[in-house]
């Protein structure tokens, strides 16, 4: 059977299904369930790169730093992203390999700590918008502002810190990812959108340096999907299908959209910011850069969607 190549982006719901139970034990249960569906996809002939979100985990780590500030050193945001890449990658890697053993699939899995280049002059650094960490009291907010953080009101729900969310330009480890795929290895990469790095020029020497930002995971996965020449960009999220008029009496689920239709729905404001909008934007970018097919659905319906029974397919025509 000829192998097909896909980039699969799994969202936070694949790690924390119940916000009242965010502990590691329950994360393991969620990861194992998600990995059964990814393993089914691989069993059906797909070569896969898996990416993942890390928003809740970054928030928990920042909170630990705050609570332990009097006792231990804190870490910069790029190190926190790297930490969560390793931890979540380990969970996905172990769960996938255990599922492969159960299915008698001869596959290996590797987690790759991945850097993603951003532009130091990206306007996002002057206008940070990505909320991180928990909600703050006025006193806590003042303290963080004094330490150089930007703190804003998060859609009327309370005060939170925000950081820049610059556009991803290049995946530093792309050659390594492609080499691993050529060997039939399942790769977990670009976790949390990748570790954001900028390029410093010192004469002819170019050095990379981490920068305090958070890259949108779906944007980074779109870039990755193009870079590996994927036949499919799959976004696994909280809903089975994309919908117009979401959560309204006249909600209309969509089984298919052309590139032109998706552009139109986006311009009409059908997709919520911070929710479905960035996912549709990432899909459009993949198609505009030469991709042919994208699919949005929830983890438990991945294989039914691949059979055309559910999910929302987005294609060039």
C-alpha cells in the first residue's frame, strides 16, 4: 500500500478533556484515547507528523513559578515551551508506541524539540494579544506590569498577561523531520507552535536566540504541512464539524468547503476569534501554498472523517 503523508494537529482537548480534572493522571487517559485514533490512521497507510497544543500546561508552569518564586529560579517563556514540548511529546510518544504494540504495527515514534523562526520586527511584538497564565487580581496585575509584562482585560473575564504571537516563518528542524519521515518514523514536532527563535547576525555568522512569544499551533502546523509536502493537513479539535452560526438555533454544520467558500465565510465573520477562526486561516494558508486537502474534526471521529462519513473537508475546489 503506498504511503500517504499527513500533518495532524491535536488541540488542548486531546490532553485535558475535563477542565475540572487537569492533573497528569487524567491527561494520560486523554492522550491514550487520542493516540488510539491516530494509530488507526497510521494503520490505514498514513505517514504522520503529530503536533500539539500546550496552552494549559504553559499556564500551570507559570503558576508554579509564581508560587515558588521565593525558593527557586523562574524560567523564560522559550524554555517553558521547550519543557512542555518534551513532557507532552513523551506522553504522546509512549501512548502511540504502546498502541502500536497492541496492534502489531512495526513503527517507531520520536519527539523532536522544534524551533520555529519568527521575525524580530514582527508587529506582534508591539501589540501582544496571546493570553497566558491564570486570571489576576489588580494587585497581581500591577506587580506583573512592574516586571515588564503586558496585562489586559481578557474579553471581560478578568485580567491576564498577554504575549506576542508572531507569524511562523521557517521550521528550523524541517530537514530532520523529512529525513525521519523517509525512514517511516512517526514524528512528534512543533509542539505548542514551536519554540520561537529570532536570527541574530554577527558578521557572516547567524545565531538563533529564543524570544518571549507564543506561536499559534495551527499556523505552525500549516507551515509544517507545506514543508513536508503533506497530502493532508488534519486539525483535531473539540467539535466534529465546522459550523456556521455556531451554538445558534440556525447552526449549520458543514461537511465540505472549497477554498473560495471558506474565504467567504471567514470574511463574513462566521468563525470565532481564538477558536475556529485561526484553524480556518491555517487551513487556507496550507491550500494557498499548494496543499490539496484539509480536514477538521474531533479526535474520536478522525477515522470516520477520513472515510468521508463526518468532519469538515476543505479543498482547493
